C-alpha cells in the first residue's frame, strides 16, 4: 500500500468532515498521520484529529451523538489504513 492509497482509504466516506473542515485540512492531517512511523505517536495524532473532528461537526450543526459516531468510524478507518500502510513497509510496530 502506498501513502496515497492509505489516505484515500482513510478519507473514504468522509464528505461531511471534508465539507466542514475543508479538504486540504483533512488531507494534511491524515497524510501526517500516515507518515508517522511511531505507532503511539500516530495514535495520539489520530485522537487529536478525532476530537477536532467532533468539535467541527458539532459547530457545523451535527448533534453530539452523530458527530461522535461519525468521528469514531473515521478514526477506525484511519487506524486500519495506518496499520495496512506500515505493515506493508516492513517497519516494526
């Protein structure tokens, strides 16, 4: 898996978030997470993005529960894509 593929997999179905945070912002953060080779730091970056995502979605009018559900699914896709990317490069985690 290439980093571009991992970013695309992580941001699939993230149109709601992209519309309120902006595509460049989401792409920047997701790409930074994918480039991070340290699993603990990548996880911390994911959690920070998840919190920011919930705040942005609520500010954009989504109810708290719906924002948390969306962010949780997004967080799961990020984690899965990160693992696939880094398992394929042979790096120890």
